[in-house]
């Protein structure tokens, strides 16, 4: 199975056209993998075709912009800045939604209707997440496999982390916990289920018309599922301890849960570091396909901007995400009151969509192309990052800033998570998938989403506490 690090390195490549890099008879370079998508050929001469090619290079060539080598500083600086902006805007089709960024910021600043503020900033964060992924990838290309992989792994869920930090600072612990669990369930059930279903439909039969199943490496699938089972246990244990402690001393129960959660968070962070070392260094061969020829469209391409330019894009995008997330979080309470929906549903279902929408689409695309190792990388790999890195980090951060963030999730959330991990483990353990298995995973996700939609968040623990 391709690791999540490898997936994030290749995710941009899926959207690129692939051409043979050579030259024509008149010495002009033919289109290659970085050529503009709207250019069919390059022409010599000085006629209208040359002017058209120059204009296309200015607007659609992600690698070059006329004037970058000019002797005049102003022209060279302007061309380089425009090239960075152009490369960023053309990095993903989902970036068309960037038009919602200024509208969402204006809506939040002018205090428009909370539903409008939430919706506009929700749509704005989706392309910003894709830009964050692109900028992180551009920096990691210059750092080598180990450091680049670590950077990709660290910033892989940057949007979810930023939104959760803002929500945690605002005291919205319930939203933070639901968004963390929702990100895991979204990857494990919705994304993996869509990959299995779409890949199964489009690869239902082999070249001879015989019914066929897609396959992936079982060793790494079982390893990652074991880690997910561990993370499930880290949520079940605090919930079980909370229910067996004496209910007459509520403050003592909360204190005990916080001690357990913070200690567990430190252990999980240590295990995540060990997992990265295992994945990137000592056993990296287990997380890469044996036959690299099957991944012909995943060859490394050169960076399209300098590390400093990519860092500037990363910083600017992070600031925009933080502003949009701030307005989005501030509108949650009003939306809950206006539309009578629970915070759990917002955190569990809605917020996780914004973080990895672009990569989720790409995972489905590569599944259709019968690259299931790659699709599995984003689905299970992202879940591990959330469970072993982001959630424990938020517990420690809450400890630092004085917010009682713990691993004691609502009982129903914990049960839903544990059952999801169990179903996914049974589904992937044979190393094969088909559209029926995908439909089952998506069906379970929809059942969980429907349950949170139908149940008020404040009633969940009260209803299920009677069982224990």
C-alpha cells in the first residue's frame, strides 16, 4: 500500500496531463507534463499563433512566465510574483471555489446572517485546503524523502487542525471532538467506501469479461487497521472509566478523565512518531508497491516554485484559513439555534468535508484507475494522522491553554467509532475490494450521519448512560 506521505506527494500529479518530453523539427520544445492544459501545440514564427502562445504562457503555464529572466528588477519581480500566484491558482480544479474567500471574509466582517456566514466560509476553506496541500508539497520536494515526508505528514490535516484550534480556544470542545471523530469516520467509511464502490463499478470485469475484484497490499492494511483499533481503545477506555466512577463526585470524575486523557495523548504522540519512523525509514518498502511500473503516472515532477515562495503561500493561506475558520466557528451557535441541528452533526459531518475535499476526489479518481494502494493511502493514512497526531495534540494544547479537552467523547460517538473500525478491519483484511463492500461502508456512514441528525447533541449521553 502506498503510504499517506506518498499519496500527498502524488496527489497533484493526478490532475496533470502527461505528454512525452521531446522537441519538434524546428527546435521548439513540445508539451510535457507541466505544459498548459489548454495548449495543444507550440508554434514558431512571429504571427498571431506566436502571440497566442505567449498569452497562454502568461496565463496558463504553471512553470514559466515571460519576464522572469529580465534584467530589470521590477519586471523580474512582477513576473516571479505572478508565476507563484498562477501556479497556486492552477494547482487544482477545486481552486475555482477561491472566489468564496473574499465573500466569506466580508460576510463575517459585516456580520451577515449566520447561515450565510457559515456557508460562504465553509465553501472558502475547501480550496484553501487544496492550496495548503500544494504549498506543503512544493516545500517537501526540496527537503528529500525523510524531511519532505515528515512535512507532508505533519501538515496533511492542517485545515482540520486550524479549525479545531480556533474552536478549542473558543471553548467549543464538543465541536472539536466531533470534528476529530468526523474526520476519521469520513476517511474510513465515506472516502474508502466511495473508492471501493466506484473502483468496483469501473473495474468490475477483467479483459476477458470475468468478474473481477480490486486488490491491495494486506500487510500494510492490517498494520494501519491495528493502529486504528488502538486509537479506538484510547477512546473506549476513558468512556468506560467515566461510567464506572462514582457519579456523586462529578468534579473528581472529570479530574480523573483529564489525567487519563493527557497521559494517553502523550503515549499516542510517541506512537505516532514511532509509526513515522517505521513508515519512512526502517520499513518504507512495506508502504510502497512492489511493481512500480503499475504506477506510471506517479513519477516525481520538479518543483514549480522556490521554497521561499511556497513558504509565503503556506503562511498566507494559513492566515486566510484561520480568519475563515474563526467566522465559521463563531456562527455555529446561531445555526444550532436557528435550524435546530446539533453541534455534533456540524462537527461530525459538515466540518470534515472542508479539510480534504480535493484529496478525497483524487482518491476516487485513482480508485477508478485501479490504483487501490494509492486510494487506501489517503483513506486509512489520514485517519491515523487524526487519531494519533491531531487529536492527542489538541488534548495537550487544551492542557496548556486551560481548556478541559479530553479523550472522553460522547458515548454514542465512541460506540460509532469502535464499530466503524471493526467493520473496516473485517472489510480490508483479505486485501480485496468490490462495489458491494464500498456500498456497505457508505451505508454505515449514512446511518451514523442520520443518527446524529435526528438526535439532539445534549441528549445523547443522557440516553445512553442508562445502558451502563
